């Protein structure tokens, strides 16, 4: 047990509820790291497809279709969860589905492309939409002055789990000599079992937040959910600060998506290979853990908007520094220089990017929770899920500029996205947004 002074949630009520919620944050790290970040994309290309001419396109279509499906259904699923108080059922259902399908990935054989697609697309959809339902519990688990601490501590636990998974994966590769993609099937089964194991506390103890009643009696679930979405859209001006936050999230969420999807590629571009690459990913993960400490301890006191502005400024300066480093490297290469270019700045940049990855993700989740109207949390986080899935698509300008012009220019494009997100965040009125969310009357009369 941690001493009470070192335990961020000391004195908080409903400890079992909190830990059953945190446990799901830990559970889904196996899918994030082992499937989406490290191994399955390579296994898909080298073992399932086995055709270098089309493997990247097939993977992009497979991953993109799952994200498009999630983006389209997130708001509707969130509205349905609020309408019938199904958040807990939907969360557990998404976790069980993802865990079982992930285990199934471990039985794929060479050439089984359609089976791989039929397993991965719903698995990634279940994982991604489960993140929305998980976040929607935060307003019911923490007071408004505790949301940053609870979100940050849970995010830190998730990053710690990711680091442990990284160590276990690297250790198994070395000890069992599972270095070839053909040998990675046990990792996929392990990832699924990890997910299923860590959602057991969620199944046993996480309770559905109380609701006042069905908002649209006499209607089918689909009709009622669509009605809720129409009401929310019609009331956008009332919740303009929440709308501003979600819009800003799209722009700086693009930065987070770039780090998730391109960090390894950028590291390889500047000379990091094999062991150094694994260590670099580990450094980003550790920095992500450290990044969550700031919102855990200070966000509720500093204020949500101020915290995000600080984190965005740090990330913006880091990206501009990276662009300057990339330009110097480009000049060095064009001048015929081979080797000798310092790599130590990349370790500093990697640490700062990892710090921003943890702090911004956690702080954003807490800020959305702070501005979410009661009884519409899942619907709001359905929109939040839509935004974050779209941010994966908006990495295309970065990728296009990187391929056609160069990495320094692509990093400047990324800095532009962060700048827009920062500017929009400055227009958010935190107190006004919270007051609008807590108005006692419903969005529209039933």
C-alpha cells in the first residue's frame, strides 16, 4: 500500500468504484500497445498479406474502416447509453468483444486476409468505442474539483501498464526467440486474455450512474437516440464552450495522433533502429507517465483551460524545436555528411512529446467531463470519440507534406494544427461552460 500522502486518491469516496473504472483503463492498454502500436500491423503485412506492393494500402483500408465505423456510430451509441442507462452494459460488452476477437487474431494463418479483416475491424471498433463509454463515467465518479486528479491518476496507471507490457513483450521476444512476425501469435492471445482479465473488476463493481428517468418514453431506442442528438445539435449555442473545446480537441488531437502513428517512423528516419527504437518507445511511455502527474496533482487547482494552454505551449515549442532539428539534419545530409550528426536532441524531444501525450490526453478527458451536462455524459463522450477518431484522419496533411516536401515542413504543418487548437482553447470560458452544463432544466421539454 502507498502511504496516504503519496496516494493521489487518498480520502476519495467509493474507492472500489474508482479502481474498477481504472482497471478498464489498464485492460485496454494491451490492445493499444501490442495490437495497434507494435505488432499487428507488421504481422498483417508480413504474414497475412505477404505482398509488399499492396500491404500498406490494405492495412490503411482495414484500420481506416474501423475508425470510420467508430466515428459514425460514437454519437448515436452515446445517446443510446444515456437514454436507457446502458453505459455499464455497453462498456463491458465492448471489452468482452474486443478481448475475444483479439485472442482470435492469434489463430490467423498466412493468406487469411478476409478473416483478419473480420476479426480486426470489430475488435478495433469495440476498443475505440469502449474508450468513449469509459470516459463517460468520470463525471459520476469525481466531483468537479477532483476530475483532473482522477483522470490523471488513471491515465498514469494505464501508461504504467503499457510500460510493463512493453517489457514483457521485449523479454518474451528475447527469451523465447519470437523475433519473426510468424512467431507473434502468442502475443495476440496474451493481449486478449490481459484485456479480459483486467475488466473483471469492472464487471463486478462498476455501477451504472443513476438517471432521473427515460427522456423519451414510448419511443424505440434508435428513435429516442436520434431525438437526443437532434436536441443536442439544436442547443449548441447554449453549450458553446463545450463545442469550442471539442473543436479545439480535433486540432491538438491531430498532434497526439501524429505521435502515436509516426513516432517510430520518425525515430527510424533519424537513425534509431532495433534496440534503440524499443528504448525510444519506452522513453516516450515513461515520459507519458510523468506527464500525467501534472494534471493529477495540479489541474483541479490551476483550472482546466489554463492547464491545457500550458501543455499546448510546451508541445508547440517542442514541435518547432523538432522542425529546426530536422532542418539541420536535412542540410547536413544534402551537404554529403554521413553520420556524426548528434542524436541526443531526439531524446529530449522524445521526452517532451511523451510528456505532452500523457498530460494533454488526461487533461482533455477531465475538461470534457467538467463541461458535460449531467445525464448526457455518454452522448458528449460519443461526440468526443468522434472528434478523436477524426483526428487520426486529419494526420493526412502531415503525412502528405512529409512525403512530398520533407519532414521539417511537415512538422511546421503540425505546429499549425497545435496553434489553432491553442487559439480556440483561449476562447473557452470555463466558468460559463460549467454553469451552462449544470442548469437544472433539461435541454428541451420532454
